[in-house]
C-alpha cells in the first residue's frame, strides 16, 4: 500500500512562488524580504577549514571513507564547548546531521500518536507528522498569548514541538514559559522537541537551550543547526542533543539505520565555525541581519500595527489588517515580497513575515514600502 499521507500535504507557498517568478521574469525590480535563507557569504575560517579538509583527503594518509553516522568526535567536542557555561554536554549525547530539517522530520520515527504543534509554525513539523501518520493538534498562537501558546494540561500528547526563537513569529520563550512546558511533558510523559535553529539570534536574557530548564534532560530533545548562525544553508550541517538514555539509544539506532552521516569536509567546516575566530566572523553577519530586522520592526511599529520578533530573531511578524495573500499581492505591485502568514497556519491568515536576510539598502526600501502600504 502506498503512503497516501503524502498526498494530504498542502504546499501553501506554491502560488506565492509562482507570482514572484512571474513578476521577476517580467523584468520588474523585486526586493525579496520573504526568504528564510541567509545571504551573506561564509567566513574565511570556515572556508579555509573546508579547503584543508579536502586537500587532506587527496592523499593516502588523510583519505577518509564512511565516518560514524553520529559524527566525528572533533565536531562533537566543538559543540560541547559551544554549550559550555549553559549546559554540560557529552559526546554520546550529540548526533551530527545534515541539518535541522532532517532531524525535525526524522524525529517522528521515535513516537506514534498525537502531537502538539503551534499554529503558526515551521511547516516541517506538521508535514512530517502527517507523513508519519501522526495527528497534529494545533495550539493557537494569537495576539493575547503573544504567539506563545501554553500547554493544554487536559490534553495528553506523545510529543510537542517548540521553536524558540520561533519561525515565523520571531518570538522567544522565557525561562518560566519553558519550565511550564517541561512540567507538562513530565506530567504527561510527552517528548519535547526543541528546535533552536535561531538560537544565535538571542540578544535578551532567555534560555538558548531547553536543557537550561530543570527536569528537561529526561523529556527533551534539542535540535540545532549551523544554517542560520554560520550560514551553512548550502553546506548542510546540524545536530541533535539527547540526554535521556533510552531515547539516546533509540536515536542512535535510527541514525545508524537511515544515515551514513555528514561528509568529513563539512564537519571540519562546522568545527571551524565554532572556533573563537569562526564565531566572531559569523556573529558579525548575525548582527547585520538583526540590525535589518530592527529597522523593519521599528518601521512597522510606527505604522501602529501589532508587530513582534526582530529582537531575538531575523523575523518580524505583523498584523497586516487584511487577508495576508491579498496584502502579498498589494506589496508585489510595489516590488516587495513578504511571506503571507497563511502559509504557516490557519490562525495566521491576517499576518505577514518579513526577514532581515537582505541587504541594508533593500531593507530601507522595504521599510518605506511597508510604511506606505500599511497606511492604506
Ligand atoms: N528549523 C527552523 C525553525 C527553520 O526555520 C529552519 C529553516 O528555515 C530549519 C529548522 C532548517 O534548518 P536546516 O537548514 O539546518 O535544515
């Protein structure tokens, strides 16, 4: 029998990408503030590490074939060092992968049943659970809960996805909000899947890791990535951290069965990204994106509309006061692309996402266009 769950998936951004393609092909100048992808180049330290690693493999002594599917120790040690001062990690708790998307979706191999997902959310959580035959239960994000819905203590689930800082809203969970989720998970024996792919954007005093919360070790799995910090979206590297003994064994078996790991040069590049010099290079890029997001946030706020994100995240999320797909069409007429909230969940129909992943020049133009459009 074919897995017809795959036919249930909706790709809500299809019409949006088609419209953008059409506008671009007509020769119009388009400023794309909708993309969730980094735009600045890799740092020198990372590039040098990649070049050296490939050169190493060109001779007998340096050649490497398959590595451990969970990653090389040198990268696990670099990850553990990155966490130092917040959380103590051991090598056997770290599983290197080709990115957070693979792990957020692959993790569904660990459980069956009902899953809490916030609405709006990163679409991978919903789609991968539908493919796996699980049942997403949506927790509505809205203005009154600041797009951080609390657990419904009356509903037991197998797993919960929490994204902090969140895509698409850019909101970040506080220590007490995460502690409430850990209490829920412990009471209901639910698994917390904590996606902190945007952790490097946190500027306020909020947890960077779910393991900073007491009691999380038994119930949580953390997924992080080099994509949005060190700019690895085109290189592919991330990792999952698991402390619970049983889950650790299960995930090790799962990875060994389904993956041959990440290439040696990419792991060397990721190691370099977490070196002191590597971090200082990509932190400049993160600061640049955050400054862009700050400009967008202030421009939108001045128009008097509800707006969050942009402080601990490259994403700014705002109420456009009308159907987001219609607002998308209006902005496109001015040559600006933003992402309609409808693509991230049903409760986000009147919201839009813009991102700081652009040039300063384009961000300033986008601010002007948004201010004009929001007046109407
Ligand atoms: N998690 C979130 C919340 C994201 O927004 C993204 C990418 O946009 C990812 C994970 C995917 O990251 P990666 O490039 O490591 O697969």
